[in-house]
């Protein structure tokens, strides 16, 4: 084929791939026609890159394309997340300011689960033990002025010590480096000279924000995940360019981007230098995909519930935007980078049911994962799971993925029977009890992101997705009093779809503590200008023209004496007195919404500015969600059968109609008890509930009669 003919025939296919604990989800967008193709392939925990490449090959085969047609690939990865959750931290070294060697040991006074746990809680091991912490002479003050000069000789001695000890991953966090990074930059320069094999993260590039413990931890987490993320991302990039690039053009490079925790994407090359930004990569993509779907369906207050094989992730979407936080943690490690405010609970399809030492039934957080998986997978699992309970009760069919994965109902029954006997329950009581505990676990997580943040959960519609996200939606409507639940088309692939909806985003922060009445507006303007310039430079590297780039400014404010801040938007325009007053007013409003009170108009309660932030945004073209042709109202076209299903142990099994979701059309209405099945997910509609198909093919589930009526 001639180069000219090759160019003419090439299609433009953008692919989103989300790697989960059980399945790798794939969505491909034909950028010329707008067509979306979705599929799944089993994940490969031993080497996630294998599942990734299998997914690419599978979706290209479904579209009749080759690697030469791929215009870009966006990936949601759990490599950094899993490393932290599994606590697989290699030997780290920590370099800090002289006199602050024990900052990791002191940490914070907070005890998990409140002070009632103080008598029993044992402080976990530090991410870096004291014997691998080395202090450096020299000091800056909080305004960035040098109090003591940097100790060059001591720095070289420290670099050589780490080199001789074979410690090749290092974090550097020097006092007040957020105000002046000169000492940290010099320390990195010396490490390059004396210990060139070291992987180094410095706090002034990871998190230019005050609070020494959180900045130290965030920097060390960045350093800890950097080698593994670099190997994984680099390996996939090489395989993409080599095999997806096509035989016709081996020199072609496929644009490859990674989902960040803040709801944006960044090129693979950029992520390697900022790996901590990917710690909530997968859950962030799901929240963004659900946000777009929910907003298109006409809802501006949405809870997202992403149910996978290992866990369930929940978040809040307001006016199309997921809420952000800088107070997140992954496992036992705090990370103050901007991330979508996601709460994770160990209630996925593979979560194991077990009996506590007190003799009570528990569910999760341990999971059977993808291998060996639930008992019904027939791959050697030995403990009953949530999926086993669903298949036993008939709520999911005896197969997954349209028959690709058969399920062994007898194996699930055998394992659950033993558990039921040990608890003194009937088989149905045991199975429904497992699902009831799982539903309450999810409900408690949803309350955590709503009620505890001053939001009324009853004002929200919930979007459920993921392979197991929709299985308990009817119980969640009852427990939480939700207005309803929307289930998108191809719910198992919403996270992968979300990867195709996100812009490139880069966040920059600068601490600048000052009371509102003493604010230097010129300094405020200078800091915002510097942060904007850094964001513009980052977007330049991502090939966005300056005319395309957008910038969002925010600020963290508090009342003087408070320990935590509230983030509010900063409008466009010069940061003069009028703009600053508008920001302070927004802070009063936000504080009242969160805590129920504010001190507006009280001169004894001063407002204090703490952090200034700029987010650079490189917009991409989002997929258009098309409306589908209206149906004739006759749902019999979608009827595939009837099977016995147990929704309540007291009522036993009832005959439930089973519908093929692909054959349901906008305007169709079905009432429970019924089951709606599709390739990657199942929707059990309990008695008393109604499911309606909207114009975009979403299923909207609401209760049509009161429970017990």
C-alpha cells in the first residue's frame, strides 16, 4: 500500500481502557462517525499490560480496524493504587531539614475510628523508618527567606550514604520549600552528581503547599510509586507503539495518556514524572463518565456508585462536576494532591462472606478477586462471596458476559450451605443477609460523602455502573430514600467511557497565608500569574495551543485559628479588592453549607487566605450521547423468559420476568419483580419498583408503591 493510499483509508479510533480487579473494560470511539463500541476482557493480575493489550486487540477486531487506525489511547490504571493498598513499598530514603528527623514518627494526633480506639490502636510502621532518615543543615523561613545557608558538604555526605546503602528511591522535603525551593533543588542536583541511579521526588514539585507532615508523606508516596508506574506505563507505551502502531508504519507513535485522580488526563511521559497523580485513576474516570451521562439525562445532583469485583467506589456530582478534595488517603497513606472525592468500601462482587470471632456474619473487605474468584467461577475459590449469593438467589443468570463465563450454581450453593449451617440460618436467609450487609456498607459510604458534607441524600439521583454496581440499587433506594437510580447503557464500561470524556488537567498550588484585611493584591496577582504560567507551560507540552487553553482559579480560605480550609472559586479578572471580597463572600456561603454556620459580618472572626491554586485545562472533544428511536411500548419484544428469583427470604422465590436490555426501547416500562440483563451487567427490579427507559437508553428505577403497602 502506498503512503498516500494508507493515509486516505485510515480511520480515527480513540480507545479508553480501564483495568479493574476482575475485568478490563474497553470503549472505542470512531471520531468521524461518533459510533461507540464497548467490550470486556478478563484482567491479568500477574501482568496488567497483557489484559490491556488483549482489550485493544479485541475492540479493534470488533470494529474491523487495525492498529494503524488508532488515534489515541487513554488508560485508567490501578498500579499505584494497588501498590499502596497492598503496602508493597520498597526501601525508601528520606531527606529533611535538620531538627525534623522525627516528623514521620510524630505524624498527626488523630487516631482512626476516634479516640475510643486509642487503647487498642497500634501505630503502623512508618513509610520510612528512622534509620533511613537523614537531616540536612540549612533553613528557610515561611516567607522563603534563607535563615541558614544550605550545607553542601553534609548534602554530599548524605547522598553518598544512600548510594553506599543501596537505597535508590528518595524523597526530599525541606522546611518551607513551598515558599522557596532553592535548597531542595540544590539537594537534587547533588544527588544527581553523587548518586545518579537514585529516583528522586522533591516536595516543591510534588506539593507546593504547607503542612510539613502531609507534604513529606505525599512526596514519599510519589517517590515510592514512581519506579513501578514508570515501568508499567513505559512498557505499555512500548507495546502500543510496537504492535498497535501497525505493520505499515513501525515508526508511528500512538498518543497514550493516563487518567489522573483530579479528573483530567496527562500524557504517559508526564505521568512518569508525577506518578502520585494517578492513585485514584480508575474511580475518577467512572465518576466523570457518570457525570456526563447523568447531566445529559437531565439530573444535576448525582451520586455515583461504581461496583466492581473487589470494591465499590462512590462520589458526588454537582452540576456536572464531581467534587474534589485534597484530604484523600490511599490505604494508610495520606495524599494531599487534588483528587475526585471518592470513598471506597470493600463491597464488590468478589467480597468474601465470613463469620467473625463473635459469631456474626461479615462481608468484606477481603475479596476473592479475579483469581481464584467466587466459588461459582469454578477456578478454585474456597469462600462464598457476594456474587455467589446473587447467583444462588437467581438475581444474576448462571453466566457472565453473555455466556462467555459460565457460572457453577452448585458450587455456590455448597459453599453458602456450609456458611448458613454454621450461622444457624436457612440458605436463603444467609444469602439475602450477605446482600443486606453489602447494601448497608454501600449506603454508609454514600452517607459519608453526603450527610457528613452537609448534603441531603434524598435530593439526589444515583447512577450505578460497573459489573456489580446495579445489583443492590433497589435496597439503596429504600435505605437512603433516594429519588431514583439511573443505570447507563453498558454500565460495566462507564469508567472506560469516562476516559474518553475528560480534558487534560494540571494542578498547581502555592501557600500564601494572609488575613483578608491585610491582603496584598499585587502579590496575589503575581502568584496567580506564576501558577498560570506553569499551567500554560505544561499544556504547551501536551500540544494545546494557547488559544485552546483554559485556567480555573481557586483559593483555600478559613477563619483565623481553624485547622482546615474550605476551597472556593476565584472569578476571572484582576485580583483587586472587589474580587477578593467576592471570594470571601463565597467562603462564608460554603462554610455555612458545610458546617451550618458562618461568621459573616463578625469583625472578631477574621478570614484568612491559605493556598492559591490554578488548574490548567486542555479541552478535548467529548463523545456525543445520541437519543434512540422511541419504542412502541410493547415490551414483549424484549422478553427472554421467566425464572424463580428470591428478593426477600421471608417471601421465598417468586417468578420474575427476564428482559434483554438491548431490545428495550425509550418509553418502555417494566415493573418488578423482573430482571433486566445485558452483556456486562444485570439489574434486579424488586417488587414495588418500576423501570423506565429514557431517550438515551438509560434505565431509570423508582419505587412505585410503599414497602409493605
